[in-house]
């Protein structure tokens, strides 16, 4: 069923304003300055699209409307301004019982786990327990990365694992339903039952290209445990979580009973609660963090302070190394963007029923963390990020204008079909009312606007480029977003019908 987000659901949760503190302290609305209240109202009242199509009406909806559009039950937000927490607020429902999202509601961070794990790994480098440029096989004890015909004699380093240039496969992990058998870390790396993903193996020559790899971060997890002789949960608590005062955060999987009362219920793309609740992720470094936006804001702030030489976890030189972009505009654990005058770091997180983003300017003391309990919630998070960027006059993530051209229906019809990126991801293109509609697996459908005969864009500022073959047929499409590309190859109906799931 679709989610009816009425007045009860949009009870707007708790609101607080504070400086750099270790806990989220709820304050009455009267404690919020009029200037901050005005910013909050402006953010909530107009969430713009990423792209304004020239000649078409500008789209601007309230946060409540966008939550209904994207079937998002709950969202929690924290905004960093001038080096301090400006405000934090919860919106909507944490679960089916109608309990409100507050600033202390726990969400799974998904892949935002990776930069937190990366900070801990770099702390071990700083302590001399790990090396960025040594063959990881010389440090691993319980498992070794097998040799590969793809790159005979090649070695993989921690630097490559953290920057997604190791050449290792396995993009991400689906997790395990509550109560299901859980694999050991070695079983995950070998793709052995009960693991539900393929073995983590070399698929390209190390350092030759950027290719996002959750499998690589699972190697990092094992490596950190082996060299520290501690569990990953304890190690991360001691190196990052406790020093930063992230009192509502843990990498424990499954979540301890003592923290269950504060957990948000995860929902699918249609607004149904995920059967059995949150999935369990033994791949902790890649996807295992439970946290709040306010706790992740402490991470963002500490990284910003580290760049200035006053961080609690990393020194200035290591922080700069972490945020230096390499292949794919990726640092050591974070995506890097912006301009030379205003560089930023960011990461998105997607687990089953939880989608989030974390964004911060390297030098400006500005940033935001947004967490949702919905499949497809990343779209709402991007909408909200744009609204915040406009209100706070940030130079990035503001709407851009683009022109669309007119194409005949016969041209559009050539692109209709299903294009497979990998075993877990399809791009489906259909024609509806004279317009192409795109939909990635488990994501919301988006209209496509033609920029040319083969290039199309969405209001989310993503692009689709259809690639003609030597005979003029369309067999491939490339999806461009955020500086990264996904290529899909057309599949036939028999392949679609025979696909698992």
C-alpha cells in the first residue's frame, strides 16, 4: 500500500540546536534563534528539483509533500553551519506504531559505514600498525587474496582498498534477514554458504581503474581485525566512536537489545515494512554501522577540524591524504567534489530499507547528514540537500537550468527495453504518454528529457546515454550520475523472465 503521511505522521519529531557536543540534547523550540527557525522553515517549505527544464514550470514542493511522493515514512536531519550544529530535527514516523522520528532515532548507515571504517584504518596507519602501500597479503592472517590470471603477480594495498581502485569485485551486500544463518567474514570473502554474495576476487588490475567495491572493504575489515587482534566492533568503538562522542552509534550486528527501542523500522519502495525488520550485515566495514545524523555530524566536524590540525582521530597530514581525490574523484573512503575554492567530501548509504547521505565542505565548517528509513529515501535526501544548499547559500547542489529538445515517438521507441548492469541491477526504459520513463531496480521511476537524439537527463540531474552499435541499433545505455557511470546491456524477454527474484 502507499503511505498516507497525514498530520499524525508529520508530527515533526524533536528539534535541538547546540554547538559541538557529544550528545544530542533536545531543546524547546523557544531555545532556537529566530534566524535558525527562519532557515528551518525555508528548508521545509521548498524542495527544488536538481534540474529546471527551460520552458516548463519550476517544481517546488514542501518536505511533507516530497515525503509522500517518495513513500518515505521518516527522515532525520542535522545541519552544520559555521563549524557548529545549527539544528537537528526528526520528521515523520519511525515505525508502524506511529512513534515519531527524533534526533536519537537509530538508522542503518549503509555504505556511510565505509568512511567511518576508513578513518579507523588510517588511525592504525598513523599508529604504525598498518601500511597504506604494503601488500595486504603480508598483513592478513586468517585469509589471503588468491592469485588471479586477471593480473598475474599483482598485489593489493590498503590505499587501493580504501579508494576503490583495488580491482576487487562485489559491489555491495544485501544483508541477511533476521534469524537467518550468518556467514563468517572468511566465508563472505570466499563466497561460501551461508554467504549470499560471490567470492571477493580480482576482476581488474589493481590501481588501473576506479570500481566501487564493498568486497574490498570487507578485506579491510578482516585486515583491521588481524593486525589489531580485536573485534571490528571494539576496534571501531575505541578508535573513532568513543573519541568522537558518538554515543548512539555501533557496528554491532545484529544490534544489541539495549539499543532496539530507538530503532527506525525499514520500509521498501512501496512503503511496506521490510519483513523481519532490519537486515543483519556481517560485512560491518562496508555496511554495518547503526547511528544517527547527529553522531555522523560529529564525524564530519572532526574531519573538518583535522584538516585544520585539531582533530581527535587523525592528524592534519593524514586527513589531507584522506580527502585528496584520485581515480574516480575518490579519496580514501570518501567521494570528493566541489571546486578548488570550496572542495567537499560526501558519501551515500543504501541498505535494505535505509538510505542516507553525509556531506561536508573540507574548509568551510558547513555540512549536512540526512538519514531515512525508506528504500528510495536517497532521492528525498538529495531533494532536501538541495533545499539546504539554497537556504545556506552553498555553491553546490543548487538547481541548474537545462533545455530539452523534441524527438519523434519513433525515435524514442528505439530505446525502450531492459538493460542489465549486473546480476542485481537493471535499467528499465519504457514509453508512457510520449515520454521515456527510466527506472533502476528498486528505485522510483523518473521521466527522461531529451538533450539530443541519444542523450537524456532527469530532474535529478542524472543522465542516460544510449550507445548505437555498428548497425545503428541500441544495445547499451550508460547511466551518468555524480561523476560515476553504470553501463547496461540490453537483455531479451527470456533473460528478464529467467532472472532470479
